[in-house]
C-alpha cells in the first residue's frame, strides 16, 4: 500500500517537495493486532505546525516518517477480540492507505445515522474543537454576539451553529462572497463578513451593532485585531488557531490596550488535552448531525497522491468546508 512521509521541512510556504510518496508491504497481523484500510484521511492546519522543528505543544513530525493524521476506515483483519472485519473505525494512521494497530487509540464508530467522514469533521476533532472553545471558554449567554473567523471551515462552521443553538447572534468572517453566502444561507449564521472585500472594520461594525462578547479566533493578524477593537467589557477570546501566521508571517496585535480597558479574557487551548469532555461534546454534536441540525460541507481530494496539493490548498483557503482525502 502507499504512504506519504515528510521528506523535508518547509521554508515559508509548504511545497509538494516537502512530501514523498512511498510503497510499503502490507504487514502481517499478529495476536492482539488489527489491520485497517483507511477510507478517508483528514487534512488539518495543525499539520503545518508539526512540520517545523520548533517548541510547541507537541513534538515535531519526524523526517522520513509517515505524516501524522486522523483517519477513518474499516477493519480488514483482526486478531484482537475488540474488533472484527467490517467494523468502521477512526484512528491516527496518518497519510497512509492502511494501518496496523494494537487497538489503542482505535475507536469503533456507528455509521447508521452519521456518515463515516463526519467522524473526522463535525463529529470528530474539529467539531470537538468548536464545542470546547465555545462552551468552555466563551461560554456565551443567549443574546450575546459571537464572532468566528474561518467561518465556513471545519471548526468555524460548527462554532456558529452551536452559538445559534444557544440563542446567540453568530457572525462569521470568511474569504469570498461564495463562502459568506453559504455561512448565512446554509449554516444559518446571522451575518458573515468577506475579509477579502477590503472593508473589514466597517463591515464588522455593521454586523456587530451591540459589540462582540465572544471571539472564536482561527486566523489571527488583522482579523483578530479588528475583532478585539469591538469587544464589550469582560469579553472572552477563545484562541484556537492563527492560520494567517503558520507560514511564518508576523502577527501583531495593535489593540492590545483593549484587552486591559475592556478587561478581556484570552485563552489558548489544545482540544486533545481535554479528553474528559470529548464524550459530552461528541454526543451533542452527533445528535445534532443525526437530526440534521448541524450542517457541514466537505472538500474531498481523490487518492493519497493528491494529499500534498490538497493540504497546500487548504492552507490558502482553497477548501470549502472540511478537507478530506478519499482513499478508495
Ligand atoms: P478550515 O477548514 O477552516 O480551513 C482553513 C481555512 O483557513 C481556509 O479555508 C481559509 O478560509 C482560512 N485561512 C487560511 N489562511 C488564511 C489567512 N491568511 N487569512 C484568513 N483566513 C485564512 O480549517 P479547520 O477548521 O480545520 O481549522 C481552523 C483553525 O482551527 C486553524 O487555525 C487550526 O489550526 C485551528 N485548530 C485548533 C485546534 C486546537 O486544539 N486549538 C484544533 C483544530 C483546529 P477562508 O477562505 O475563509 O480564508
């Protein structure tokens, strides 16, 4: 089967040369092990940070090792009593068509009402990220205004829908009129600002007439600055991601003074560090998806060899919704 390894670390923007496609033999399964064929690979912005050898919350991705990543697939062979062939499972097999596991970190999922791919999106890590930042950091009351950047994406789309379900005014920020129309018309946000239109500050002011109580930040830079400037006293900022800076772009916060004068709370978080809350969050998200109350969209690249281009595209906003690679 095929797999993709990290061949070199990026200097600035990621390039296809940073990856290498390899063929490896299918391993034999020994007692206690499970062999899985991956149907979907999840591409996520955090992988960009792992590609660098810098101090972070996780160790860097090793060179010449399979790129890290969440996967969803099907058990093809099992010598582990907890799994049988045909079971649908999510795991962390990385950028590979197959994976061998001792069962640790492998989770069976029910695809009767929820499609397999959603366990990598709205009912998986990105959905849980939205749920954690919104409910545990912003903790909005009904009637408050919540703004989320990268609003049409895997995390942002869930943030706004959860905020609406809690009686908030949900305002998105996204790149381009098509994404903004989707955020309002399909996802049900109250408004969405196209930051590429060139009137970010004025458009944000018009969309948040009562100021902003909660910011779910996925981007950083000018977008975060514009949001901070409109925050109400005791507002909360869930600092989830800073994708505008992942290739090394400088990040400046000009409105630092507002943190003081408005007595704001800023909290960064890493969703994988809160496993105790995942069952609660994923239950709510799963029920909403099964009931059709949580909508999502996917961008699907075909075949493992397409993963590098799809990943590079996602970092530039070419994805529209959760970026996946379909492996079969
Ligand atoms: P998305 O599906 O939102 O895809 C990334 C999007 O980011 C792009 O589509 C693009 O949307 C936007 N973007 C890229 N570059 C820029 C830029 N320079 N300025 C503005 N927007 C940009 O990805 P996810 O939902 O998976 O991730 C969203 C954020 O959440 C990321 O920052 C990620 O690192 C973070 N995250 C954090 C976690 C945690 O535990 N803290 C866990 C999971 C994700 P557009 O076209 O609208 O610009």
